[in-house]
C-alpha cells in the first residue's frame, strides 16, 4: 500500500489537532481469474475487477482516533459493477475500545467455520445449497463495540434497523433489529471464541463456539453453530414512516425474515473445521470442511481448498476449489485460478 499523508487544515481545525495527526491513505487492488463453474455444460468464465480505497483518520487532542473511508470499485461479479463503496460508518477508538456507528453487521452464525472461498469463485461457482443457515438479514444501521477485557476481546453489535444503512430510524416500530455478542479468549495453547445472536421481537436466535490452535506446523480451527430460525411470519410486510426535522417524510417497507429455502421453523446446525499452513515463505495452503443441516432435514457437505503463492510486489497467484454434495439445487465442484495484486 502506498500511503499519502496530506495536510488537511479544514479537518484539523474542526477537531483541534495538528495537521500531522490527520491523514488520508490510498490503496488499490485488482484481480483476474478464470472460473470453471459447477453444472453440466457450464461455460468457463473470466472475471476482472479493480478497487481503490481511501482511508481517512485523525487523532484528537485527547488521543481519540476517528476514522472512516470510501472507495471506488469495478466489481468482478458484474459487467456494469462500477460503484462507490463505504462512507457509511465512522469509527472512534480510544482507551482500548473501538466503537463503529453506521452500517454494521451482526454475527448471526457464531461458531460457523469451514467456508474459505471468497471473491471470484464465491460469486460465480453456480453452486446452490438447499440448506438454510443464518438470519434473513444481519446488517444495517446500528453500532458495534469492541473492547479488551484483560487478555480477552469482547464484541457487542446492535443493528437497530436492517432496512437502513447510514440514515433512518433507530429501533423504529415495525422494523427489524438484530443483536449479537461474542468473546474471544486465550486458553493455554488455544484460542476460544463463543457468541450469541438474536432477532429482537422474534424467536430467532443463534449460538456457537470455535476453538483454534497450532497443530503439526499449521493452525486448526473447529466450530459448531446452531441457529433457531422462524418462518411463521414469512412473506408478511410492515411499513413505518420516519419524519426528519426538516419535514421530509420517508416510508420504509420491510419483509419479515425469510431464510431462502427454509419452509419450517426449527434449528439449523453447522459443524466445520479449517486447517491452514505455510509450505514455504511464499506458499500457503488452506482446507475447509463443513456439514450443515436445517429444519427441513436438508443437509449438505462442503469442502474448500485454497492455495496461494506470493510473487512479490504485492502480487500473488491463487487456486481455489469448492465441492458441494447433498441437498442442493446445484451440486458438484467448481474451480478458479488467477492472480491478485495490491498496489
């Protein structure tokens, strides 16, 4: 990352800090990949994307760090994916605690591990499981607190309104809110993370835990997650109005939680494991396994493999593969190879 430090006199005047404490960082990345999707007769695909990010930060006279950021992206998942991203959160860090306000995401599948695939293959594998996991929506307007408690780390996130991002009613009547909490603590040679989550005003909830430790030259992580999902209010809608101080009225319409393929109330469970190791200074290999089942008795088994080799200069090549078997609209294997680079 190449970092540009600018003298932001206007921002410094607002926060009462010297220009040396305010800066803007600029970084970029790009990728190109070839994807062999799952499905009979599926054509091979090429995906190209580029991203540029602007990080903003300043430090007040009291030592509080305030940061935000925005970006420009040409998403590799769409031909016309040019978009402005970010700009929907502001983060305040002081005294070992970090508070983020704006578009935050709750942890609705605590303890769920085993999924390693992202980017090109995640978007274009065409694999489609019938197993429902996680809440219908877990991000929106809210706040998140992360703080250290001794050697442990605590996170509490409250999404007050899943129908808003950077502006809207907070915990509005008729809206949906989600709350999650997790703690990560060391225990000897291992690290344990446990968490819970719930959708306020419903019976939907989640709980789970994961344990990670060094084994055989690599890091092994195993986890278990259970989500209690409620489909009784499926397809029902609620509307509520918000009036701002300048008299402008905005009406939101929300649909109650619907977990995709799920048609019955009940529990979804996810058991998984990942193992990551370095073959040498430049090459890493990760393997993930996941078994999931929902209240419809649909189940799947998923295996991921990721190999990455650094080329220097911020560039790397990758090989990613996912196999999905069991109850799925599209099962089988998908593969991606390509290169990623950070500027």
